């Protein structure tokens, strides 16, 4: 019984041997990638093949080329997007866990205080407190008030509360701004990757349609040749 052997072929870029199913032939690669490959390997032709790893490297170079042509310079976020596309990693993920993970106890407390200070509960409680304070010193404790009019002690408490509350609210706002910045960066990466993939998909479809048209033309030519031969035989 004869053993079936798979003849290995060589990648035109790295020179390593692979099984035929692990290589991508030249006629199935888009023209934009082909131009990059020819720039590095002038010997590339229609009979050449390339492995998945090297093709991924040229896809990454092509994406970087697109971004450089449009933006002139690649930022750290754009480089990260290119890297994620190279490794087929998903960018769109739940950011809330990451946003709530790296904050200190004081920053979390400032959020809670800011939330409470900006609520109707705080306004009602503080309004009731001031009404009781003023009423108590003006009416109940008319002869022996501990804070007589113009309520200097109350003014001191209000000033102290405002002085403490302001930086706490600013800390909470700074943290919220940091969250919004992370969200906007994440949205930018997702949108950029989607835009590049859509553009690449369009190019792949255009290349596939062009390749299919060529194959259809070749099939039609073969059919015409067969019909011509058949008609000649019938005429004899």
C-alpha cells in the first residue's frame, strides 16, 4: 500500500517549507499587498506563495502605510490598533471594570461625597439643619443663645463645609474626566479598527470580484474553444 505524501512548498518571503494548504498563492493576494512584497522581494511572481505569518506582517505594513499617508504620524493608540489587528485581538471590551479598578480609597470616597453633596437628600437635610439652627438661636434660646444673630458660628461652619466640599468635588470631577478620556480613547481605537477593516474588506471584495471575472472570462474562452471544436467535427 502506497503512503500518501504531501509535497512541501517554499514561502517566497521567509524561505521556509510549508504544506500547500498553509501557503497563500500570489493570485489570491490583493494588489496593494503585492506591491509591498515586490518592493522587498523583486523575484515575486504569479507562481509564488507566502505563509500566513509573513502575509500578516505585510498586512501590518500596509495598515501603517495607510495611517501614515492620512495622519502623517502614528500615535501610541494607532500603533496599538495596528498591533491588535496583527494579532487578531478584540478591542471592544467592557471598560467599566478597568475604570473602577485602579482608583484609591480616597478617590472612591470623594465620588460618594460628591454624589451625596449634589443630591436633593443633602439639600433637604442641610436646609432642615439650618432652619433648626436659626430657629433655635432666634426663638427657643432667645435669652441664652449659643450662636446669637448674625449667627457667626453658623457662618464658620458653612465656610468650612464649602472649603472642604470644593476640593472633594474637584477630585471627583478629575476622576470623571479621566474616565471620559479612557472611554474616548477606547472608542477611537474601536472606530479606527472598524474603519480600517471595512476599507480592507472593500479591497478584498474588489480583488475577489476581479479574480472571479478573470476566471469567468477564462471559462468562457474554454467553452468557446470547445464549441468551435464541436462545430468543426459536426461540419466534417
